[in-house]
């Protein structure tokens, strides 16, 4: 079917907001004193100031329009040809003190000098404009989906890992976003680990010199919002939370900007006393059509080690897996999405050996509930990031297809095997039937094949420049893949 033209996404320089700079400064000072964000009185004339950023979050139920602005009040939104109305504040500007449990020693206060606003898409509305600019609208039919994961530029002092953020080849997320947007998706999915700029660039390192860092808006803007600009403008997004968005890391920005559920102080990551709630978001489903849906599962706090039955994570993840099972009854076919894979292979410097990359924490929970396939019935495909490569794995056993799609920008971690030995077992009883992997940077699309009844999909792996290199058909919980020759595209 013909694609709607992509709406424009706008970044506006801060000098357009100078008239409200005094109010912003005062608000930040007050927020620093009180440890939380403050709200301001709204005035009619500021509603028409264009926000810095507008995008659409595909949440449970109706989509949500988000706007980030340096103004002191939320902009106005217009649904179809109806009168404009002010968007609702979600989280106001604040300068938040350092958390004592930060994952990195080199840290600083998180300055969020933008107001986050939102408005839930009304039933029946077809179009929306914020301060006159077009908003990405939900599609009546979802036929093409772009999927990315692990996109940020790694700056992590504890591992002495500093990716050259200033090099568009060695940190190619901007190119990935541009190439993916050119394919005109109906939906975009990010499977977690969005923010990577946790430590300051070492003196003398030209690769990341002057790069924004920390957990405030400037780092979020540099690591995600600015390079993702064309893709944010192309379609609504589904966001899956990764371990980099846990409360001890970039969780404050996660909840302010992109989480699909309501923002509250207890679910803000501002106070570590509330982390036992904030670090475990409830699963929810995003319907694709009458046959299929995506189920989103927050695995941000899994540790990579098997949980004891007395562990908080064990009880939390067990209860949430029960919710996944309930959600899976809503559609004949479910795509399960968590940042951490349960069945995967980790890359190595040499492509011949390999290590199992399935998360042991999740395995210990899922195995208890579903020992034969790890996932509830109805889940035919599981999608993940975390491991920085592309993998498609189909099994002789009842386990659903496992897709690992974590090669969209963050530092590569080695090579992958061309094949896996016959009889390779990735977990108890999970016998590999077909495997294909790729360690170079890229992204994937998921395209509907045939009718909605047979629920077959075509998965295509692309290079950063948008060249198709691998294709897989997904049907009935199995995948069949092939490498593409240059003449095939």
C-alpha cells in the first residue's frame, strides 16, 4: 500500500527560548534544592512556541504524542481540524543530584533542562500537529517494521571503553537512522540500551573529544534524539527498556522521555528507595492486527546469574511472566521482546569458538514456568538486543525463533561463527536447527508476507547504508534464512 510521507522532526536552537530563560534558571535552582521537578503557570501565548522535539510512542492502547521543550509551558496540539489544546506536562525541568549507587564513579548531577509534555491520541483522530508541525501518526495497517537495538556511543570509564563518537563510521547510529527512515516504516521498535555516554571522554582522546556525557538531557540528545531525528519523524515508536536504562544508570531519562507508562515520583528513578518498583515495569502488548502483537517485557534488572527463589527479581519476573502468558491469549501469534536474550551466542575475537549468551537470570525464571520451550504458548518469535550482533536462530525443539538485533551502533564486540555445530544446545533441550549471524553494524525490517491469516513475515538485515544482506522467512515459530548476493538487491 502507498506510504504516507514522513513528517518533519524539528530541533530548535535555544536562543528561540531566551524570553523564558530566566524562568528556566529559577526552576532549575529550585528543583536542585527540592530534589524534584516543579511546574509553572501556563500562559496562552507560549503554547504556540515550537517544541525542540516531537515524536509518537506506541503505548498500550492509544499512542502517546510526546514533546520536549525549553519553554516553561507545554505547546498546543491540534487533532485533525479541531481547536488546539495544551498538552499535559509529564515531567518538568529539574537538576537532580547524583545518585549514590551510580554505575560509574565519574558522574554528576543530571540536568534535565526541558519540559516533557504528552497527549494521548484520541479515538478516531487521523492527524495531529504540535505548534503547527506534523506529528508521526499511527498507521491503520502495519506492514513494515524497523527494528534496532543498542544504538548509543559507549563511553564507560570502568571498562576503559571509549567509542569514537565523533566518527560516523565507528559510531554509525545516525546513518542507521537515516537509512532505516528511507524505507518508510509503519512502526519503529528499539529493543533497549539507548543511552551509553556514562563517563567523560579522557583528555587527549580525539575520537570522543567534547562529547556530552552523564545522564542529563544533553547526553540523551547527543546519544539518541539528534541522530535518531529522521527515524523519529518516520513513524511511531515502541521502546523496550535495557539495562542501560535501569535506575542506577539512565533510568531518570527513560521515565521522563520515552517510557510508555505514566510518570510518577515513585516511578522516576529519582529516589533509590523506590527502585524495587521503578526497575520492574509491568509487561504490556502492542497489537499489530487481529493475528499478531508485540509483548514488551522489562528485563533491565536481570543480573546474568541464576536467581534464587528468594530473590526479589525472581518473584518480580515470575509474576510478570504470568502476565505475559495472559497477554499471549489475546492474539494467535505473539512476538516477545526483552532486551536480554534467553537463547543466543556471544561473539568472540575469533569466529570459530563461541559462548552461550542466554541470560541465566531470565532462564532460571522462564524454565520454571515453561520447561519445554521457555516461553508461553502463542509466542512464536522472541526479539532481543544486548549482544552486539545480528542472529537468527531456529530450533528443532519447541522453542520459538530467537532474534538478536543489537548491532545498530554501540561498539562491536567481536566476530560470530558462520555456523554452529550439529546438535548445538543453547539451553536444556534447545537444539539448533538453523543459525545465521552477522557482527557488522546494521538494522532489520520486518515485512508482512501474503495475507494476515497465514501470519508470515520477511525479516531483512541491512548494512548501515541500507543494503540488504540477509533475509529470513518467519512462519510457525521457525525461521529460514539466506545470505543475499550483491545482484539480489
